[in-house]
C-alpha cells in the first residue's frame, strides 16, 4: 500500500457493509502520507492503527445510496441502546472528520450515529431552535427532528457533539437557506451544553402522525 505510488501495483477497495458480504469499491490511490491514530476496536478498547489516506480513482464503482442508508440505520439502532455516558464516550472517541462516500447520484456524508443520538436525547422531541415540539412522528412513533451540523459538514464542519443539533424541518431549512449568524451563535451555545432533559415537560399528542396538541404535565 505504502509503495503503491512507485511499484505500479494497483490497489482495490473491498468494504464490508454487511457481515460476510464484500462490496467492491473500485481502484484506490494514496493521496497523502500514511499516519498512526488511536481508534476504538470492536471491544471498545483503544488501539493504534495505521491510516492510509486514499481516494477512489475517478470513474470507479460507487456505493449505492440504499446501502449507505441501510448501514447508517443499523448504526443508529445500536446507538439508541447505549446509555448517555456510553454515547458521550463513543462520540468523543470517534473521528470528528465525517467520511464522505460517492454514491451513484451524489456524494453524501456518513454521519456519526453517537453524535446524532446525543443531539436527539438533548432535544427530547423539541426543536432546539424554535423550541416547538416535532411537527409529526416518524414511522417508529418518535417525534421527527432532523440533525443539523451548525458548521456545515460540506464546509468542513466537524461531526462532533458541539456541532450537532436536532431541528424541526422548518428550522433546518432556515439554517440552510438563511443561516442567520445569531441563530448560529445560539445553536452553538445550545450544542455545547451537557445536559439531558429528564422527560418531557409537556406531553405532545399526535394523531395519525401529526402534532395535535401539547398538554402540560402536572
Ligand atoms: Zn424549529
Ligand atoms: Zn443541516
């Protein structure tokens, strides 16, 4: 791998998205010096790994979007089962650099499931900008909020706890169209707060998936 520049040996990428299934990723080339980094292994202990900065050669095979979505969903499910402490630990130990994947249609970012889940827990069903409860429930009956990276990933923003918030679809669009500076400052402040709400202060009533009313508890 290290000498692939000079020895003319072609290097191909095979990735494991599903257990025991190898997806052919195409020919890759080394784009920077290899370096060492601390990373978590399968059992959650730190180990030193070699990182080879590579990229797919142009016109190589691309990963279908559905495969990426499926993998992300699986990771999200796992993250939901962790405690707040476990989530924070894993989120902090993960690389803040989002991984980019080329799909047939567009290049998408794979976002850290731990970071997403932490934002959802902190929001607890309530948009972190307008403070309204989610406008509808998703197919699992959970209040629907979208994860937004305050400094956009596409502009080099980090996939970290401090840079992620959960927003209602309206506010999410607003942040991508207007991106008002005062909102950015406010959201950064909110994202940096380390507190998990202890249950809802109001109960949101949904009927056929849409928000019907908010009833204060007590
Ligand atoms: Zn909102
Ligand atoms: Zn966003």
